[in-house]
C-alpha cells in the first residue's frame, strides 16, 4: 500500500494505517537518529518522538508532499532539539556507542561493519551539527541534494557546499581508517 | 579548470549531481592533476566507508511502544479537554439564562409601554405593585388571627 493510501485511511480514522506507516519507516528513521545522536537510547527516544509528532500533525499533512521527506524533517528537527537539550544539561558524546539491533551478516562482516560504524559515528559527532545533518542524509539515507534541501529547508547550493565541507572534515578525521 | 574549482566539484561528481558539460571538464582535469585525483579517491573511500557501515534497525516492539505512546498522548489531550468542558458548558448555560431574563424584561417593558393608554397606565403599573396584594384578607387564617389579637389593619 502506498503512502497516499495510508494517509487517506489514517484520516478516515483507521488506526491500523498509522501502525503501517510506523512499520514502513521505523528502521530508516531509527537509523537516521542513531547516526545523528550516536546513543541508541537517545535515538530510540528521538525516533519515538518523531512518530508521535507525526501522528499529531498527520491530519494536516498535504498529500502533495512526500511522506518520507516530511518524516525525515521531523526526525532531523527532533534530533537537533535532543542534542541541544542534552548539551544544556550534561553531555557525554564521546561515550562508547551501544550495540545496535541490526540485520546480521557473517561474523567477519559484522565485526568490520560494527568497527566502521563506530568510527563513522564517532567522527560525525566531531563535525558541526549542520554539516552532520547534511552528510547523514546524503551518505546514510542516500537522498539527492534537492531532497536534502527540502528536508533541511536550505538551498541546493548550500547543500552542495555543506556536503563538500563535511567530507573534507571527515576525510581528515577518518584518513587512518581508509 | 583550476584545482580550487575542481575540488568543489568532487562531491557533486560522486553524488551524480553534475551536468554533462561539468562532468567532462572535471574528468579532463582529474586525468592530468594528481592532487585532485588523490582527493577524489579519498572522498570515494569515505563514501565506501559509509556504505559499509552497519544499518541500525528499530528495536523489537518499537511500533507497539509508539502506538502506546500515541494512545497515551491522545488520552492526555482528551483529559485536558474534559477538565475544561464542564466549565465551558456551564458558562454557556449561564449566559443563555441571562439572555432569556434580559429579553423577558425588555419585551415585558415594551409590551406595557405599547399597550398602555394614559388612562389605564396607572392602573397597569399599580397591578404590578406589591401594595396591590392584601397582606391578610379578613376571611383568611391571618385575618382571623389579626381580628382576635386586635392587630392594626393597615388597609
């Protein structure tokens, strides 16, 4: 069932339609949150908040827009808010990342991908927030510059320059891992 | 193409965001510039690193927890509206009652003003006056009481 049908059903009061939306996007949203926040618990809270906010606002959602772009925007804003709140209190951004529930290939691959993920997530926390948001949407979610511009409410030119700067900083942080 | 400009095109080139003419110019430069070629390779390595990083899945039961939170969220909104609902209903009832009384007084007053002639105006107004009611008619229990006790009859 496509997104338009799910939204139409939700607007007609079918609660199961919202469950289908959550099931369809929960992995992508959670993955985005984990790369933005690093900590699995914070990511889970942020992903959950994202869907609660989406549920509140879904009745006003225009079918002209893309649901996943809209959800990504909510998730990204929730992650940025979460980081700001955390940085106002105490922060332990360099803490060891927790094990993540993920599809598990071979042990070697798993070890390799876990090591790479840890290095990537660690490096992401060291670059400015705006650059992190942009590069995560590009590298982790594989979105186009236009889609990223729409989600972050910036121009495609700004996306282009932020991605270049983010990669430049990440290259110098991760050079020894290549 | 100068290196400064070519370096700006590395990311859009990898991401497939360059136009045909730009791609050709960029490739021509990369073929002759070792420094830019090295930077391009490093950026490609970085992208490969992202691609091989593990993708996290939402924890088991995530959707159930979201739905429970959504239900709790809706209930809290309903509770909030229930707290204020009786107040609004009562306020509306009181306002409606006041309007009815005011309309009654105004229409009654207008009725007297319109129907009364100079001759019977005094009679009508007297009819509404409390003095028109006899406090204790002589054949009533009060009248008998006053007759026995000899209370002064004001009438």
